[in-house]
């Protein structure tokens, strides 16, 4: 058979991270390349307890087909939670439960983007969503990220120069892959620019609750008076990734379209896990759980940064994340990180080369993303030691 | 805000079934309109047992991110199962786990269909998949279904007359909505026609294991020597719908594309439920469970058909399904079923009007779909009684 692959999918390459993920099954490989939350943060006992209770008392409610919009009590709980924690108003907004943050991007793109339309994106940005955008034939235009978030001058240039811009894709808090947080001032400026050029914003906030240092900053969605911001979040990093649960918030006018898009893809998300999330947020110590999770990540991040400071060649630079799962390190300008990462894999530690996160992957990157949430303390120390030695060899050869 | 909805999604209406589904929350409403499996068939105790065990012994394995392709042991189990039960060879085929049968259609369409391409479909056909095809901008061309399956002369005409036909969509066993099963001869003929015109087949088999009378017929995929058939199945009707688990089988050449499509939509399907399915198929009495489920459906189907024979106006015709969840009834030719169904809802029983399943919903339908798996025996008796009385009023007025 000769298969005719659709135009949209012909250009999408697999996620290098998902491929590298398979390396992590090798118990001798130190995994800095994934984005897995730390398993020690999973509320295992509570999940088991809630599951046993509901499967005993009302099994049909969590095994039968559910509503496409999501489990109503969880939707209400999340609305209250986002109102309180993130300052998002639900006067004109609606919330749907989706199958992980990834699906929020998938549905929004399905509803809003035609083949050939432009999506502006922070550059580098999360490869999973970039590939989702590519899978609809979107043209990606990257806007560089600085230490306090997206470069707003370059953003305005991109807004000016491109036609048919459907939205700006941003992770303002603890960005993937850079770990950078966009300042409150920049968030306001970004919103105003998107108002000026009448462009939507897709604000992805999977790590928002994982702040372990610095001052809390409200999401762009909290500034949204126009219905301009589609906001997504995830239970993957605060409950468990295998739940495949997230949520997406948008102006009520889009509810019908987003619901139909959800129907067309997977009908609804798993009900048992929605039930667990709702129970956990409502009747358990969710605040305490988040505090504990943050502490785990603060400690792991500190450990990795301290080891990097000690072991990396001084010409390797990196930022200090205030939350989330990732730190991005940079070889000197002009030094391609790809062969460096490959050599690291040969020596037993894997990171993700920056090029994986580029809007235009044909341009080499000097960065590489390191994850501190998955590896053990011993692996962090050993892995950074390997990469540190490699950096000296690499940069002095 | 003025939202610019994508061209593909502008034309997709919500599933009327999903809207009607909300009616079913009214405890006084008799629900013949859903496609819910009977909750008495859910293996609740076993699900609870396996869940408790794995959450105690190895929680991280079912809570952490999983592979996009699916849980490897379940994939292997399903390959063996399909080889044995359905005669599908895995010499040249691959199997991925997806988030319900619906997602199999979504991914296949994403990978294979450009906006404007033609998909041939049985007419009437499952609205969920028709909407998925529409959400990619596919042009649907319906081919009528007869009592032994699709009309092959009309199929050949459609194959001849249309360009850019990407695949034929068919549910050969216990079709949704008609309940009809395609004969073995027609399956062969359909395959040969698709060979002749070099068109793929998307064979949807969510109810395949639910045969309760008649002779077993192998799927079209079992005839496939070219890699021409994409075959999907579901755990929704044999385990639990809220698992949101299904599988899709296709020629190995498509593995990379299908996997990337999966990554772009929801990364992977829930791991706990994959684990449960694998445990259940491997170490529990799956055969006995299926036998029990078939018996439940045989009994319920018989009850509904017997009541229909007694109560419906003689000009209301219907088929006798050999399996699955649905029977389709027909008012006399030229009588639109839509107002009939609406009047039924007013009287406390809802079915789905045939127009919901039409490739071209602008043409009225005289059929309506009735589901016997969800309602209780009492509801079946009472609901058919209401519709029966209504049919007399309707056809004698």
C-alpha cells in the first residue's frame, strides 16, 4: 500500500522527548530528559482510599459514560479554586475538563486554526504543544524568551509582520523548557499588545501551583476583560500524570465549539479520576499536599543548581527557576548542544537538546533542558558530575 | 471578541445524542437514546480488586506518565486476543492503545485526511465518527445499508463517482445505529471493491464481542492482505466506558504517524485502566464475563423486540440484531421521525431520530434508534408501550 499522509501530519516529527523517554526505561540511564513529576509527590494512599470508597458505594457513577464537558462537581470545584488562587473570574468564562493539558491545546487549535494560519510562540517552547499546532498545519513564528519572559519588542514585530495570527502561545510561569517566569509587567504588556493587534492568547499553566521561591504572579487570564485568553491547566503535576486530566478556561461564547471538539476526539475524560480530583480538592488537605510538593521541588532544584554551579564549566550558563520542573542550561553561543547531549547519553545521562523546543528546528540551539523532578538525589549528583566533566572536555578541546 | 472559528469546525454540530444524554439525568425519563452499556455487566469487584492491588504494590507504574503507544503488556495481550478471536494477523500489523474507539477514528482521520477529501460511509452511521470526519473538513458520501450490510452496488457507484476518497467507514457487526450485521460475502465483496478502487477501509468494531445469536463472522481486517484496513475496537462495551480505552490496528508502516498523532492529542491513555484491562484479560475469567454480558444483552434485546412486536403499529418496521446495543425502527417511508421522537420525549421516553446518523442531515429520516442495554426491563416495557401508543396515534391521525 502507498499511504497518502495528510498534509498537516506530513510535516510533524515525533517528539524527541517521547522517544528519549524510552531511554529512561534503562535503569542505568540517568534521566534529566523527561518531564515526569516526582513520584514521591503522588498522593497514593488518598487515591487508593477514594477509589476503593467510590467503587464500593457508587461504582456505576465512575464507570459509565460521562458528560463531554466533564464531571460537574469537579468543574465547579475548579472554578472556585481558580477564582481564589489565580484571580480568574467566571462571570463570562467557562471551564471544561480535558484529557491533560495537551488536549486543551489540541481542542483550541482544532476550533480556531486553519491550515496556513500563524501561531506565535515563545521560542523555545514546549514541544508537545508545538507539535499539536503543527498537526493542524499552523505556521509557527517564534519570539525569543528573556530572563523575565518573552521579548515584547520582538513580539510586537511579529504581531505587525504576520497576517492571520490566531493566537500567541505562552507558558508564563516556570516555562517549559527554560524555567523562566514572565514578570507581572510583561504579562500586562503582552495582554495589551494582543489587544492592540486583536490576537488571542493561549496561556498554558501546567506548573502554576509549583512555585517554590519568589513572589506569586497572577496569570494573564486574570487580566482578561475581552475573552481574549484561553487558559489551560493540568492535574498531571499536582495529582498524577496518568490521570490524563487537565482543564481549559475560555469565554462562554466558545463553550459550544469546545464541547463539540471534545466530543469529536475522545467523547469525555475518565470519570473515576475526575471524581478523585474533586474529592481530593474538596475533602482532603490539598493545600498541604501542594506545600509538600513544592518543598520536594525546591529541594531538588536547589540540589541540581548547586551541583551545576560546582561542576559545570564556567562558560555553561543557566537560570534559576522559581518553580516548575525544569532548568535550561546553555553552552556558549554558537555551540550546538545536540552532539553534546548525544555524548551525554553515551555516558549514561540524558537531557533534551534545545532544538527540540524550537519553532524552527532547522536552526541549531546551544541550550539543553534538564529536569530535576524525576531523578533521585544521587542521580542528580552523579548526572551533573558526568555532564560537568563533559562540559570541560567539550569546551576546552 | 469576534472569534474566527476554523473552517473545519464551523460546520460541525454537536452530537444530538450527547445533548439527549443530558435528558437521561432526569430519573423520570426512559432512556432509549443512549449507547450506554448495561451497568450490570461492569466487572466492578474485579476492577476494585485489581486497582487496590496495583495501588498497593506498584502505584507509580500506574500513576506516572506512560508510553504513547500504550501499556506494552496490554498491547501484547490484545494482539494475541485479536489473532485468536478475530483472525487478525500481526505479522504486518501494529496495535496502539487509544482513548476509546472514538480516538481511533480521530487519529486515523488526522493522519490520512485533508480538508475536502471524501470519506464514504454507511448511511446511516455512528454520529460520533461522522462528526470526527467532519471536524477534519471531510466530505461525507453516504452509501445505504441493507439488511445484510452496505449496498455494494451503491458502494461501487460511490467509489467510481468520487475522487480523493480516503476511506470507507463501516461498522460491519451490529452496526450503530441499525443493529445490522454485514454478511461474510459482502465483507469479501467490500474488500475487493476497495482493492479495485485502491481505497482504505476504516473498520469500527466496538460491539464485535457482543454477539448473542447467529453465526460469528470474521472482520474485514481478517481478509486484509494489503494493509488496506484500519481496524478499531473498544473496551467501553466489554469493560467500562469511563475507562476511555480502545485500540487501533493498522499496517506497521503507519505506526510512526499514528503514534505522533496520539502524542499531539493526549500524549497517552490512562495507565491504570490499561493495567486493569490487561490483568482482567490475562488472569480473570474474561470469557465467562463476555458470555454473561452477551446473555444480558440477548435477554434485553429479546424483551424489547417482543414488546415492539406487540405494541408498535404494524407499519413500524424493525430489524432483529444478532448482537450489540441497538435496534433501529422505521416509520413508513416518507414519515419524518424527528417530530415523532420529540413527541416521545414529551411523553417521557427518548430515542434518537435517524437524521442524527445521516451523512447528509438535511434529508429527513423515517428511522429512530432504540437502545436496549441501558434501560431496565420495566423501562423497556413501559417505554415501548408509550411509543407503541404514540405510533398508533401518529400513523392513524
